[in-house]
C-alpha cells in the first residue's frame, strides 16, 4: 500500500488498506460462480474468528480453545436481534421486501452479535486471562463442550438443539439485476471481514497493542513498566471475541440459522489449526489458514468419493480424515515451522534481503 | 557514622541551607519470609533525596528480595516501605506513577520487539510523570524514547530487534527503559554484571549523570570497586540482616563486613562471596532472592 | 433424604474417579510443567484396547492390565516422540501440540471404530446395595472406590517413601541440580509421563461402564471435570486433587440427580468460571502455584 501512496501513513493508511481489500474481494465475487461465492462467504466468516484468535495468541500468548463458542454467541446475538427487529417491522416476520428494513435488520443483528460475544468475552477474559498458563484454555474448552447443554438449559431463549432461525436477507431490489444471492451474501461477509481485520490491525499498532506484546514478552518487566497486565489481556480477549462474534453473525446470516451442533469442539480446534498454520499474530496468515481449513476438507471429501470406497468406510472417513490431517499438521507446523506460513515467508524475505550485494542473479 | 548489627535506620541529615525533602525511600524493619525461610529480617535503611546508595552483600543475603519488596513483587511479613514520605504502592504497576523505575537482573527485555518499542512501553500508559519529581508528562512517547536512547548511545540500534543485540547493548536498553520515565528513584539490580571495563566506566558515568539530575539511586551490586567509587553510602546485608551501613570507606574497613565476605567462620566455607581483598571483578551470577 | 444419601454416596464414587484423573494431571504437571490436554484422548485409546482385549479373552482383568500397559506405552511414545521436541520455557507450543494429538487420536479412533457408543460391561453389579432399605452404593461403585484409594495410596508411598519417588520429585523441582547429583532427569521425565498416562487410563476405564458407552469422545467431559478439580484443588497439589475430586464429584452428582443430566456440563462450567473469578488461588492450593 505504501508503495502506491507513500505519503499516507499510520491510521489512514490502514483504513485505506482495509477498504482496498474489501473492494478487491467484492471484485472477485463477480468472477466466481454461486457455490464458490458461498464458500468465499464461509471463508470470510472463518477468517473473522481465526484473525481474532491468531492476534490473541500471537500478541498475548493466551490460547482459547472455545472460539467456536464465541462465534456461536455472535450467531445467537445476530439471530435474536435481527428477529427482534423483524418482528417490530410492518408486515410481520420472514420475508425482506423493504430494502430499508433489510439493512436495519442486518445492522441490528451485527450489533447484537457484537454485544453478546463481547459480554461473553469479557466474562471469560476476566475469569481466565488474569492468570498465566493453561487456565484460560481449560475454561474455554469447558465452554465449548458445554454449549449444547447451555442452549438446552436456556431452551426458551436459545431454542435448544434446534437453535434459532434468522431472517432471510435477499438482494436489495436496486442490485437485483447485477448480483446473485450468494454474491450479495459474500459482499456482506467480505465487509465484515474487512472491518474485523482493520480493527485488529489498528489494535496491534496502538499503545494497547504495544502493552499486550510487552506482557507476552515478559510479564513481570511489563508490570514494572506500568502495564496493567491483567486488564491488557482481558482487552485482547474481548477484541478477539468480538471479531469471532462477527464471524458467527455472518455465518448465521448466510445460513439463516444458528444451532449448537454447528459450533462444536471440533470446530474450535479447526480455528486453532487455521491460526497456527497461517502463522500466529499474522492477519494474512489467518486468511490463508481459513482458506485451508474450509477448502481442504472439501478436497479430501472429493478425493474419497472419487475413490469409490465401500459405504461404511466412506462414512467413517468422512470428517475424520480431515481432522486427522489437521491434527498432524498442527503438530508438525508447531514443531518445525513455529511461525506458520507467514513466518516461513518472512524468514525467506529476510534471508533474501541479507544476501551480499555482489551476488548476481 | 557507622552502625554494626543494628536495625536503627541511619538517616542522613539535611544539607544545611536546603529545604528538607522526605527521604526518597524509607525501609523500616522490613521482614520477608518465604514459607519457613526468612529472607529479610528487620531490615532498615533510607535513601535520601538525590543520594546514591549501594546495597551489597554475599550471595543469598537478600538484596534482590529488598528490591522485590519495594516493587510490590513480594509481600512483606512485617515492616513498612515508604516512597517520598508516602506508603509504597503494593503493586508493581503503580511504580511508574510513583516515580520509581527498576532494572531486573535477568533484564526482562520484551522479546519480539525492537529497541525503540521496548523503551516506549513504560510511556504507553501515560502514567509516567504524574507523580515523579521530574514530572512533565512526555508529550510524544516516541520522541522521549529516542531522546533517552540517544543519551545512552543507542541511536543506531533503535529499530533492531532486541533479541539480536549483544549482552552489553541489551543492558543499555534495559537501563534506557528504566530512565525513560524520568524517575525520582532508580533501582538498579546488578547493572555491572557481565560487563567489561569500558562498559562499566560508561555505566558509572551514566549513573553519575542521572544522580546529578537529582534522581536517587539504589543499586545492588557485587562489583565492589564500581560501587565504592559511586555510592554516597553503602548498606551491607548478610543473611537477611543489615550488618553495616555508612560511607564507603568506613564500610570497607569494618571487620564484620570482611568476615561476611571472606567467610572466616566454618559455616560459610566455600561460598561465593567476594570482598575488598579479592580482585574486584564482578561475578554476574544470579543472586538467590 | 434417601435420594440424597444415594446421590452423596454415588458422588463420592464418581469423585474418586475424577480425583484419580486429576491426579494424573498433577503428576504430569509436576514432572513436565505442562497441562496435558491430550490426557483424555490418550486414556480413551487405552480403554478401546481394553475393550478389545476383554471381548477377545472374556476377562475384564486382562482388559484392565492391557489398559494400564497401553497407557504406559502411550506415555512413552508421546513424551519421547512428540513432547520432547517441543521448545521448553513457553507453555504455548506444548498446549498446541497436545491439541493436535487430541485431533489425531480421536479421528483415528473414529475411523477405526466409527461413531457409535459401545456399551461396556462392568465387572461387578451396578445395582446399588440397600442399607436399611436405602440404596447406597453398588458393588461396582465400591470396587471403583477401593481401586482409586489403593492407587492413590500406592502413588503417595511411591513419591514420599521410595528412592524413585525422591528422584522424580527432585528432577521436577530442580532439574539441573538433580542432574549434577546423578539423577537421570530425562528418564524421570519419561517415568512421570508413563505414570500419569497409566493412571489416566485406569480412571477412564473405571468411568466408562457407568456412561452411555465407549466412543472416541468419551473422555472429553472427564477431562473437563478433572481440569475443574485441578483448578479447585490446585495443579500442584495431590491432596488438592483428592479433596477437589470429592467436592466436584459430589456436586456434579447432586446437580445431575436433582436438575437432570443435561444441566451437568453447564454446572461444571459455572463452577470453573466461579472459582477462577472469585478465588483464582484455588480453594486449597497455594497462591504461588497459580501465577506459575
């Protein structure tokens, strides 16, 4: 970005960068078919959560095993808020019709997602982030495992295993000729992802980000330098929770539903894989990781179907094979390339820039 | 004035003609215990405004524990600590606002960050300068950090990752990080450890400059020559107790101090102490806290 | 009242299993300074082996033995093959690698055995004894209690009275000094993992017959329960694991008994969050442990 507009630095540059990426993403949707656009929307949703998790772990060293539950919180927040607005609008619930109502619903839903995931993030952060070590990880693990039970206990509001439905958002009449449904949803997803990414980058570069990195570097020295370590870690956790909540809201909008089954422990671990493989702390890495985590299972599924295996074996492999690969990937990447894809790329660049100028290529 | 095996705090009298300021640091009957082990027993001393005081003693005497207590990193079992006349904040995060800065034996630099970023951290909260005697709030953290780094000769290293620096340079960065908040009390934990002669001379000059600005300095050191040349007063700890306190020359000649360092009694045989009789090289071993 | 007595008694039996599993977490924490998030998955592998052996030979005891053996072997394999290569000093890579292991093990079991829950037969009757007309403990519960107490006693003796135990504690507490004194620290580390893994396998094996059935995810809740025990009692404290296990076991059984099984995971979560929010030092543990 800076090569294009070198005089623009700091916050404006980041905002411009976010906008540019959003436009790029929107442009891409025109060349993709509907199913690919749907996948793009899913990847963008995963990206929101992965980016939040990656920044959390990379910046403050806190591991969350329950980010799927935070996405779920965002999803439920979206469904509840959007349905509420829908119920209040004229003409009753369900169909969109009025473009204005659609926008209001979506915005209300996103606000609801931010609030619910933010509050949950705050509670978790207060409980676990002040301590060092594995306690936050264990707490978030307990949360994601308990999610189905939570929705069952709060069946009245959260709908138990069935979950909740969210209003269907059709393409606004003005754009109906230009844009297909999946493309429209992809646009919303991309915008949400840009907002999340921009927010996270701004956080990383801010004073708060500096304090977070200090706490991660040496917590005692950070406290002696005046950094309120506990508070800083909680802020980081809340930021990552809200980012995940946005992702959950997008998923809810695209699928028109949210249920505990969609946000399992396996999903949470998948987010960890995406963050680690991409490179902890790197947003570009988070994008790569999210793509891998969405596309690889689909790829594996296609391969196993093509192999024409007996149905029982097929059933057993489905899902499990992908998880096996991801688990192995997690172990191998952590041991061999701790910086993930982003780290490997940075190392290559550094090595290249240090090559003696006499070398001709 | 020298006291042996006494716990009466020797308070320096006010210089005639100047207004009395409360002592920068008052440690009164401080006792710290870890489980069954008494690390500090009834320790008392003061650091006056603008004074440089050295805290010396054999390994395991409790010097770093004193620092940890002042910084709120350990809770004392008894006694009190006052900073500038007020009770010391019990929490390390409030030290910067109270005008206190400390270096750590292990340096505690923030890995993964550059030199400049490391030095900017204490200014990130904006608490620096709110209570210190040199109290103008730095407007621009980056400018203040760069100024401090320039002062310590680290200008060329400003954007280097701190993990890639040599040990003496890392020590300078740690010192810069402490000085950037313009503290009124500087706690230096073995600043000369692991440094060569030139670096030690440079360090001594820096400490003198800082003291000349009016900052009080309390330093823990093994390097006796370095300390004797720099300190207004020396406090000697052994086994968690103050065994001597006074100007460097008097302490040097105190037989109790010699005994503690040279290990005359059988129970201290083989300990890694050093004293004036030993060639005054520093040993940068990690002192037990 | 009858119900209360029954629930309390069952809670104690359940708590003994939690305490045993938590103890395995304490052992590996003290030996390797790592919370082994893969403990549950490793234990389930051992239980599957036991299931197979019992099915093949008809003997529960052979199954039990093979579970312990599998646990021990897994401990060696995981420690030497994986954990050994994790950079020390930072707890994060160890946790992430353990998560990776969980995924590999659980998906592997899923691929081999499918998703169904296989009911496991207990070696003793699971219907409760009646004391004065009041159902109290079943023979199986008594068996579980006896085994748990015996194992905890043996471990206590091992750690406090034997030379091996002394070496284990020394290498965990001060590895460099122990090395200088002739203790084979790497071997002690492996032994710590072996003990921990075997004990976890035993705990899981004791638990599964009382659950719906054996499947790849059987130990997920057990891990969460044991982790909660560790939080309540302190990761560093074996006595804390014991007391914490009883507390959590009784509490969970009461919740399940009066509010239903669906509520149980929520109750654990609430308990965990409450303890962390209100008494982060843990109810029984020393404050230093929490900040480490």
